[in-house]
């Protein structure tokens, strides 16, 4: 394909990407160094926005919760996704039905799923799950206690996101050659040894892909927290995205501070993804 033809065909897509991605990114970076009242031009304040954030206990708590949440959720998503994918390879009948039921949780809108979880665990609206726990003499205040609220948000995200990991890893398992597994079994390797030394290394690129997507999804969590725990700052479930919403659009309309949070979130995302991106780059170069 000639360069002129290539740019003629890809030009509109590149222009649209620049308008929707690059321009807002430049505006966010610019505003992060300014005090930007709503509806007015910003005034340059240097690093004051970043200085305020890095000395703010609330921002520190939100950042710590977001990072810990992303790492734990990604790990659990990978573990449960892998186990379910392995289980699917053993199923001979009803696999399509099982996959359909599993993927139904992934296509449900996040807000709808979060509302369902709130209803299931909320005493005010009936709380069927709480009623079941009461049969065993257990009572948990899911929506007003710190760790139960965090657990509930994590459960909802795993319920919503695990099918993606299952689908990717199941496809990888289906494409694996059977000869290495048969050779390992003949050599006396048990199930765990075959998974550890044969299967998992063969799925390395797919595992890295699942981890990258999982970390990115967990870092931008917003809907689940807003629906399940509206008082996130008091419950200890405030993420960086809910923090941005509160300070930039809900409480004080501090758009400059909000932009600085977004810039720091991008840097944090790149730091967390660096090991996986480096591994993918090395694999692509054949090293």
C-alpha cells in the first residue's frame, strides 16, 4: 500500500483519535498547573496543585486503597479465571450453556450489577443474603462498615470481570499443544507440576494481557463504589476516580486539582503496568 493511500484511509481515524484522546490529555496536563474556576480561564499556579495533593491525607488514603484494590482484584481475577478456564476444558456437555451463564455477568452494565448487589446485601431493601446469614446467627453491616463494604465492592467487581479472564485463558488452553503435557505426564509430573512448568509458561502472554486489562479496569473503578458505598470517603472505599469526582465536579469544582489527580493516576498506572509491558516488549523482540 502506498503511503498516500494509507494516510488517505487512516487519516479520519487518526484525526478522530487526536480529537478524543490527545486534545483532552493536553488540556488535562495544562489545567493541572492552573487554578481553573468553572467557566473561567485558568491562572498558572505552578506545582501548587501537586503539592496540595501529595500532602493531603485524603488523597493518600484514596491512592493507597486504589493501588491495593487493583493488585488484589487482579490477582484474584487471574486465579479464579484460570481455575474456571481449566474446569471448562474438562467439561464435555453443556459447555456452551455454562459459558453463556458466565458471560451474562460480564455484559450486565456495571451500574445495574452494583444496584443488584446493594439490594442483595442491604437490610433496608430486604437483603436476601443477610436473611440467609441470620439463619446461622451471623449479622454483617455490609454497607456501613469499612471492611465489609470493601469486600462487597471487590465481590461485585470479581463477579463482573472474571468472565473476561476465563474467556481469554480458556481460548489459550484450547490452543495448547497436547504433546508437552503428555510428555510431562509420562515423566511422572503431577497435575500441579504440569500446570506450573508447562501450561502457565505457555500462557505467559495471555496472563500478562489479563493482568494489564485487570489493573487498568481496577484503577478506574467508579460506578461500583458510587452505587454500593456513596459515603466512600467515610467508609474507606474512596478510589482515585471517586475522589476526582468529589473535588472536581461535586464539592468544590476544583478543576485544576482534579486534573492533577488524573495526571498522577496516569503515572501510577504506567508504574504498575511497567513490568507487564516490559515483558511483552521482550517477548515481541524474541528475547
